[in-house]
């Protein structure tokens, strides 16, 4: 079963096609009503085949996992017929064998470059984190700890933003719209799981969350996907109250599996004033920059 930690039962391409087919309204696509009752929601297989200009048998074989080799033109046709969003189209190409790259070998530990740690140390007015693709928190600065949580007080395996979003009550309460943020987390995790199906840490995280949280289990089964994009989040901070911040995500060229995430407020807004107060408060508390390097006390 999927909640045991696997992305799917071995046919993610077929499962994804079925889920997107079920989510389409034939009437909005201008398909005629032939009077036949629909046993399942969304498009029939023959309707998808018609829109994508492929045979019904080919759609059946794809959905049943009896063929996995798909050409780029056929994938494009299926994506167009299913009206996939850019992230969904990228996911379709990721799970199809024709475009799946060999997963990069991961080191046993996620090392944070010294210069990146130095950058975090210098960002005294901006909450900032270093994450890997699984959203493990590898390093953070003082203001990030004041904004989100004292990551240093957590066991290393618990320093994961998605895990905290679902399983930590205090972290969960930070979100003004928890359900929206949580669904985005699931979509990001599914995209990452498709990139490297052999990543045991991702599988373990999916398995734990599926067992422990029914919302995660339901949203994971919906197969929504999402890649990096501009975000704005509103937090209900216990010290400064409602705080709306832009979430900036930056790739790290020397460490492709890592990203620097910074939280900023729009100029001349109440959020900017509240963030400035939080910075001043954090400067007087004991929330040192920490990371997974034991030599730095992580």
C-alpha cells in the first residue's frame, strides 16, 4: 500500500493519468453527451484517447502499467488533452521512463557549505533556512528560529518542515491557513518523490505521515504536484500576531539538492514593523545559528 512509504504501487504514470482524467469535466471540454451513464467521474478512456489522438488500447495499456515507454510527442498530447498545469506536465514527464534521469547519488549527510553558513550568520534582519529537497532543515539563523521554532531543541529527524507542519501542534498553529499550506507541502513532496523513487528518507517520511495523519493520506492519494514558485504565507505568531511574509527560494549552485529560503516583508507594511520587532527580540534571546554539523553543536 502507498502509505507504507512508496510513491505508488509501481505504476505511478498510470495512476497519475487516471487521477487527472477523473478530475476533468467532459461538458467543459465540449464533449457531446451520448446519453450513457458514467460509472466514474471525469473523462472516459475513449474520450481521452480521442482528445490526445491515440488509440483507446494505448491509453488502457498506459493506465494498467502494461507499457511504460512513451514518446515525447505522445506525452505532450496527453498533457494537452488533460489540460495539465506546468507543474503537472513536468511531473508527467518525470514519471514516464522516457525522460527519467538516473537519480543522483546522495551522500550520507547533507553538508552545508561554510560560505553558506557564513551567509546565514550575516542575515541578521531576515529569517533564513537551508533546506534539502525533502525540506529537512539543515541550517537556520537566529531570526528563523524566532519566527518558526527552535530547531536546535528538536531531534535531527524532526527538523523537517513537512513533518512539523503535520505532526507538531505548535508549528501547525503558526499557519493562518493550515490546510492550504499543508496541501502545498504534500504536492512538493510528491514531486520530490517522483524525482528519486529510491530515496529511502522520502519513502520513510511519506509512510510515517500517511499512517499518522488522515489529511496527509487523503491529499497524497489525490496526486497533486507542485514545483518551486513564489509564495506568500501568513503566520499567527504568538509574539507579534498576524504576519504576512514573502517566501523567497534560492538554489545553491554548489549543492544542487539544497536551497536557501528567506522570509521577507513588503516595505512600509505592518508586517515589516512586526518583523523588525521580532528581529530585535531574537537578538536578545538564545537562538544561535545551528545545523547538522556536529562540530557546530547541531
